[in-house]
C-alpha cells in the first residue's frame, strides 16, 4: 500500500511537471475593467422565464421574484460599448441571503446570468415577502447600478422535487408549531423532569422561512434527553409514501440546518428514524392505506417489533451549518420498546416517521440550547440547496 | 526539531554519540514568567462624536510557563510546559487558567532519534516552512520585543511549525566526510467528527546524502491528506516533492555558497456535497548563489525563483499572520468592527495563526504583494540581489536587497503584474565604536514596494515602510528606547477571490490611500540577561485619505516584565 502511495506521489508530480508547458494562459475568470470611454448609461433588469420547459423560451421583466412557478430567473442589460467584467449581487434585506453572479461580456443575458431555483451563495435562504436588492458592479467604474426593494412573492418549494437525479422530501421547515397533519412534526415531547425545557418555533433566529425550532433546557435528571419533536402518529411519511423503497443507505441523506454556539457545551441533536416493519403489511400500498387512516398510529407493539435508527450530532461550531448524514451512519436504537426489535436492516421504504431531539451529550446534566431549521431527506445524493 | 541544519550532522553529532552514553535520570526546570499591563485610549477625528464607542481601557495578564525536563536515560526523555495564566484585574485566582501548553517525549534508540507529541517541523521553503513577515529588517527594539511576545504566544520558533505527531531521524556515517541521513514525520492537523470531516494527516520527510564536506543532495517529500470516510463532505490530498543541491566551499579570501531546489506539487480535492473534483499540479525552482568576502565582511547574493501559478504546498504557504482577523483592542468603532492597522501586526495576539491552512489565506497586498506566502508564493518569477555585512563586523550591521518579480500567468487576462521591492537599512553599535561598555545603538530601515499592471484592469500600488530606532544605556543596565514606524500605501489593486478548490473565481477591486505613523518611547531595565522590565508609551495614528475625518489614534502605555530561567 505504501509502495502504491509512493508511486502515486511520484507519478503525479512528474505529470505535474509535464503539464507545466501546457497549463492555463490565465488565472481565474476574465477580468476587464471599463475604460474612460465606457458609456455609463446602463439599463439593468431582472427577468423570469415564464414558459414551461421544452417550450419556446418566453420571458418577462419581473417586478416580483417568484421561484414557485418558474425555476429560472436571469438578468439583462443593454449592450455595453465595450466588454467589461461585472458582478451582480442579490441581497435579501430580511434573510441575510446573498446570491452572486459574475461574468465578462458586453451584455448581460440569460446565458451568462441564469439564477436557478432562487438559490443563495451563503447558508441563508431567500424568504417569501422579503425585499431584495440587486446591485450591478462593473470593474473600473465607481457607479453601482441598483434595482432596489424587489419583493419575493414566492420561493421555490423543494418538497417532492427532483433536481439532477436527487429527490427531495422536506420533512419540516419549522415554520409552525402546528404543521399540516400529513407533513411536519407536530408532537412536542419535553422531559418533564428537566428544568426550563422549551421546544418551540421562533422567529428570532432562522435560516429558511419565517422561523426555526428552538430547543433548550437543563438536563436536571441527568438522563441526557431534554426534549424533542416528532411526527405525531409516527406514520406521516407513509401517508404520502414520500421515501422510495430500495434506496441504498449511502445514497439516502438526512439533512438539517443547526445553529451552533461553541460556548454552550454538550449540546447534541439526535435524529431518529422510525421504520414500520409490521409483517401484516405485505406491500407499500398496505403501509399507505394503514397510514391514511387518521386514527392509526405506530403502536407500541409495532415499535417493539420494528427498527429505530439514531444519529447524534454534537453541535460544536458557531453559527448556522447544514449537516447531511447518510442513513448508513445511523445506529440501531437499543430500547426494545422504541425500535430495537426489528430485523436491523435499513429499509428506506419502511421509514414512516422522524424525530429530532435535544440531548445533553457527551456529558449529561448540562444546560443545552440550539436552533434547528429546514429538515429534509434527499434520495440519490446530498442536497444542492446552494449555488456552487 | 529544526531541520534547517543538516540532518546528517545533527544525527551523527548528537544521536550516535549519545546512544553509547549511559546516564542517570536527570530532572530540571526552566520556564518563563511575564506580566503585561496596557492602558489604552482611542482618539482622533473618526471617533470625535462617537459617544457610544469605548475610548479607554486597561488590560493585561500574568502568566507563568513552567517547563519540566525529564531525562530518564539516553533512550527516553520528556518535556512538558505547564501554563498558569491570569487576566489582569482578577483576584484570588479567579478566572485563572491552567493548561499544558506543550508536551513531548523523545529519545535515542541505537542512533534512532525519535520524538512524540508536540514536535517542531521544518524542511525547505517549498515544503515545510513558516515564513517570516515582511519588514525592513531593522526595526526598533521596542517593536521587535512586542513582536517576540506575539511569536512566543503563537508558538513561532524560527521557521518551524509546531504540530502534533511523531518524528524519527537516523544517519549513517559513510566515511571520508560522507553520510546519509533520513528524517520522517507524521502529524495530524485536523481531527474527524466521524461524520462530515475526516482526519487530516501530514506526513513527510527528507533523505539527505552528503557526498563530501562540500556537496549535499536532498530529497524532500510532504503529503497532506484525508483519511477517507464514507460520509465525508470532502476528500483532500496534496503532495509536494522537491530535490535540492547544496555546495559550500571556503577559499582563502571568500566563502562560496550555491543552493538549488527543484520540485513539484499535485493537488486533489473532491467536494462530495456537490459531487465535483478538482486536481492540478505545478512546479517550482529556486537557485541561490552567495559569495562572502571574508576580509571585507561583506556577503553578496543572487537568487532566482519560479513558482508555478497552481503550485500548492500548504505547509510552506500557510501564513502566521491573519490579515482578516479582528483585533480585540477597541474591537468596535462606531458600531463597526475596527479593521487592522499596522500597529496590530506586532501588538495584537489575535491576528496570529499557528495552524496549517489548505487554502491560500487572505493577505493585504499593500503590506506585501511580492511574497505573501513566503518563497512558495504561487505565480511568481523573482530575481533578487542582496548585500549584507557578515558577523565579523561588530560596529555595525547593514543590508540591502533588491527584488524584481512578475507573475507567470496573468490574473483575469494576459497582462502580468510586475513587482519591485527595495529594502535596506543599518544598525550602528555606537557603543562599540566609542569603545564603551554601554549599549548605544541606532537603527534605520526602509522597505519600498511597487506593483504595476497595464491593460484593461490596470494596477498601480505602492507602499513604503520606514523604521527608525534609538537605544541608549543611561545608567548601568537601564536603557532609554525610542522607535518610529511610518507606513504609507496608495493606489489600486484587485483581490483574487478563491473558491473551495483554491482556484481564483473572481476579483474585487479597491482603491487605497492610507498612512500610519507609529512612535514609541520608553525605558527598559535589564536586571539580568534573562529578566527585563520595560515601560513605554506608543501612539499609532492611522488616516484613510479616501475618507473624510478618518484619523484614528491609538495611544497605549505598555508595562512588561519578562523573566526567563
């Protein structure tokens, strides 16, 4: 193995040497500054593609941003009198989201400024009803061209969409304490023997939508668990058969945005998936039919004969961060009453519910606190919520 | 360990001889104690009406580093530095921190010198090297003593990096002043979170062959790589291999030295989140020729280096100074973060870095545009001429260096930047000239840099740094000290923004016209060679000429007692 490593190192360095003579002729993208004769009379606008995919492209100048019906937005300008390097920055006033596009050309068009799905360049998502400022900067010019206060009428919904062969299921955006019955986690479970436990949505800190889920408390009884939130009937994901069956456990990702504060030690978020392995259900249709009945739940008996899978995320960073965990990293729950009695085989099609829990871990007994937001599951790869 | 010196010499002279010596267990202590108090105030037109901005504070700390040295026998020894640190203003031990600052074990087994724990690593300027900051080289003692505090706190020792791992060294004496030496190390620079971040290891070494007492050949290799885990968000791998040749010869009237180093790097980074991989390779070469006139005490040098635009060597390109870090002293001015001034470069502990960065760290082009990442700065071809006095002259020291460089590949187009740096200065030991035992020194230095590029994105940036200092021993072991620094920068430049693959993905242009005048006066008492007390007053006055009423003054009364034993 070491010999292979040495061979790899030597061959790559030799290859590098050979490549010197045929390397790139410049570093980075084109950089062309405006000359003194540049015509500063620039028109600049934001547009949406209004036609459906496959049809002849139709566009309109947009007074509002709407990525709900149209995946594609883009910017346009008049033809400049010379080729220049430019950067367009879209900044959300409320969300803190920023998206950047740059290029070198004598005109800004669909081809060089396409904005897909309203994605941002940083961790924050653009929000519905917020105002966005578009700024066009041209290298060598003091002038910034601004389209200010364009409102976001609708944002893209990622739920049940497929992009680049990756399927998305939004579990909960944590925008309400009472999400719809068929999606979202509405049941809150505090540890009643702990102190000051709160599990509630809040508008104070969020990365997507109008709010996030705030989890806090002191693990007074030293059992490590402080509180959590879960699907109420523990069957909700089967009602819409949201997760396909047969997905490789390395290709199924549980994604959640978590806000960290490194000064609050021992904060850990635990994600748990529930599988329904009741052998009376022979097909997926049977599982769906059972889940569709509003009075049905994943009973204690079913849980004790099914698998529960757990993953713990120690929150040791500062600020918002998306954590993406493949199903293969989940470990089996060890409480026979809550999902340790299954076949210990991860079966994506049998995942019927999710819970998110706040733990005092690695050390129990601590005062812990964090925010979580926009939980999703992706099938076929990690999510691509952000501009590259 | 510092491997700037020959590993053959080091291993043969220390390792093999010690291996045969039996010794009884020995235990010794040494360390450092320091007490610092600073009384700071903020003034100037920019904060004249800023009633909500803090304009005065007092801060400082006491610390004591106790180093224990245990030599059980020649096979095993251990060193641990235990630190006690208490911020100024606390009492009865409250908020006092206790920590092991450094810990290592080592020894010699049949000639194999080994070390475990915190180890110092250095190879060559293109493989493993912690480059110095740019300056005139002739600054006042007042400023260099402040800088030494920062470097000590940041674990800087020469051009080494302090890392955690294991190293070993062995040499074979081939007779007739010929020898073969081998040095290898492995360290961990980042630990896994068992999910998205893999362990990152740094491994490398040097094979050195001394043909005779004049000629030495070396082969250096260093790899920084991730230990792959299935759920990792990225997979990083970077390798650097160089070979070097050294020739030193002494004639009747001169010393002749020739050094050359050639090599290449290969970089690979896989972004598992976005399912993309980037890899690239590049080369470097460096030739140095030195000629010392023994009778005149003058050393002349010529050097040439060429470093490819995508040459990647994180352990040689990581910077010890973080230009983007926010200083804690008056961290907020009128509701905004106070940007760094030149004064912070040698007075703020927060702006220093002691870890290896896989991406090229940001830098301020107006402080140093020619070689912000040391000699290994990518995309540079540099010619240099220098002259300096050697150590045989005791009355004065002087040096002059001229460097002309250019990019190899243009950034954003075919036009290339050119760089010109001239620096020089001198230190006169007036006490030696007057043949007194008193310390009377005067120093002056200057560094001028100019960057230019023509074409559609033209660049014209110049900067000037001037140093002046005086030291006078007015009574036995009591010195009066004075120092001045003047920094000025003006023009325009473009910052290259880099993506996660370390590749340039955009540019941000800016104009600059700033100057900063720093003066310091004070006194120092040298109780002994290792114990000093100093008290000085510093004033740093910064002005951004592109902004009205921008003057910002930081005044600081600085008390420092440092004792080593």
